[in-house]
C-alpha cells in the first residue's frame, strides 16, 4: 500500500512539473507580433461600432447620425515600438487640460494625480469594467502599464482652485486611452482582466509632480 502511494505521488509530481514546463514554453513562444495585429483589428472594429456622446461624456454603441470613433478627428493614433514589437496605441482627447501654474505634459518620470475607469473589450460591441477609481490617486508614470506611460503624455492637468477644505481642480485633462494587450498585461491574466485583452481607460488628469 505504501509503495502504491509513493508511486502515485511521483506520478502526480511528474504531471505537475510537465504542465508547468509546457505552460512556460507557451508563454516563451507566444507570438507577440501576431497578437499586436489581432489587437489592432479588435480596436478598429470597436471604433467602427462606437461614438463619443458629448452630452453623456461617454462612449456609446453607434447609432444613426452619429460619427463613429474611427472617423472622429479627436481619436489619434500613436505608433509605439516596445520590446521590438510595433503597436498602435490610440487616445481620444475630450479636454486637453489647462494647468495653473503652467505645467507641461507628464513624462515617464513624473507622478500624476488621476481619476480613472478601466474596461476590457469583450466583443466589438461589449466591454466589461474591471476597476473604477473615483478618488484622486497618485501614480508614478514609469510604474504603470506601458499604454499609460505613453498615453498620458498627451494630456495636461488642471487648475488647483482650493481655498478652504478639500483640494479641488478645474479645467482638468480628460479623455480615453485605447490600449492593445501588448502595452497592458499581454497574455497573462490580472484580477478580472483576461489574457490578451485590449483595454480602455477613461481618464481625468488633475495634476502632476515632475521627476
């Protein structure tokens, strides 16, 4: 009986080791360039089926008479080469932001004060929210996903109009980041985010601290 138990333990251990090795092999051999093409196709289809609703300050499924994001001049493409893979990052500027005192756009070395909502694209017509941050939160630009590091550089903060009480801002930078999976969490899962997900972040940039 003891021999049988020992044999079973060895067999199970061997299976686990093989499974882990196979999984690591799949990750190591993942086709990042091919996934970048798939992600861009996903984003293009999403843009063709959605528009920005000015009244609701929200992105909605396309309807008659509305301008799809793909044809909206506020949607801008940024070519990004990361780890020798070419990606297309998209950002949509709702408001550029008017900081006071005058501050420039954040760099990857700056800390930023933001509010945001993150979603993942499930199909060309549906998304799923995985995180909402309604309270101002400080983030370091070089410690976030690459889509944020590159995308936030196109926005500016707002004016600190605090007199007495909580800190408040006006004329903040607002918009959206549309991020391919290779500039986000790639082929791994993180919390509710499934592997190879294109992400959408609705952002508000309130302030920044250089370096």
